[in-house]
């Protein structure tokens, strides 16, 4: 049956995905869909592994939070749209979880941490023993939220857009050891004003923070259109 999959083939692929077995992507990278229980909560998450990944080697790694309702499907789309091409080119691991129960990662779903982070560091040899964390919109809020609560796990935090918000502001001092990157569209006035004020507060306190306004961009930054993906990785790699 040319051009059609047999029932056996479909069952085989579904079985591999269910147990978290890596399937080769068209570029040669490996994409793993995994499931684990952390803090008593079951979570699905995507892991993008470099082409030719070797478990004995050390790799830089980015934890990425998607925006909106932060579903598992959206997490995969964010990795593909914003991170995948550059991660493959540079040899990064990218991890992106979906919300376990509809709550957000800067709210109730944060209960999976730090157990989730500990599992990532057990499963993969991460460069310097620290992750980079990033996200857009609700994912940006999540990245800053988790970084402020568990700063010892991270080297950098990036919001595109994203910032430390609400009650988390009391934890700003926890971010001082990290490199902080903030991107926002010039047509996103609510977020740009709040992020600019926060970046200035951090600068005044001596934090390593870089704030960038992206021209002709609305709330959801179009990473490929404005070469943002490359710049996000360049910034991560500039942190020393």
C-alpha cells in the first residue's frame, strides 16, 4: 500500500512515543516525548537532543516554557518555531514541558519543581551543571518565576516577553547571579512599559540585564522573521 501506513506501523510508533523512545527528526536530531511524575504530578515534556547525541558527553541545555495555556502541544510548537534550528546547529538540548492539569507554571503547576529540574540533571550531562531558562508571554512569566525560586539551577533567564511579576518581585535579589535578557515588541505597550521599568530597577542594583525593544512587533514576537532565535542563543553564550 504505497503512501499509506499499515496498522502495525502506526501501533509501533505510538508505542515508542508512549515509553519515551527517541524518534529521528528529518534533520537528524532526536525528539523525545517523555512522561514523568514530579511532586506527585504527572507531566509530559519534549526533549530535543543534538544530532549524534552521546549520553557520555556534556551539552548546554535550555528549559523553554511556552505561552498561552502552556499545553504540551503548544510546547512542541514553541520549540519548533523559536529554538529548534539554532539548537540543532549549535548542539543544544532543549526541554519544554506542558502543563500537567491546565494550571500555569507560574501558578499551581510550579509544584513540579525542583523535582523536574533534578530529573533533567540526572538524565543529561548539562554544561556547567546549570540550565538556561526562557519563555514567551505566560512562558516568560514562568521562566522568571521558576528562576527566582530556584536560582541555583540556572545560568541565564530570558523573557521574550517576560518579567518578574506580582508577588515574585520580592524575590528579585535571587536573580542577581544570573544573566537576564528581556525582549518585547514596540507594539506591545503594556508589557514593554513594565519590562523597561523592571530592567531599569535591576540595572540600578547592578544586575547583568539586557533589555531590547523589537521593532514592528506585537506581543508574540516572530522569532524567525526578526532573527531572534540566533540572537537568543548568542546572548546565552555571551554570559560569563
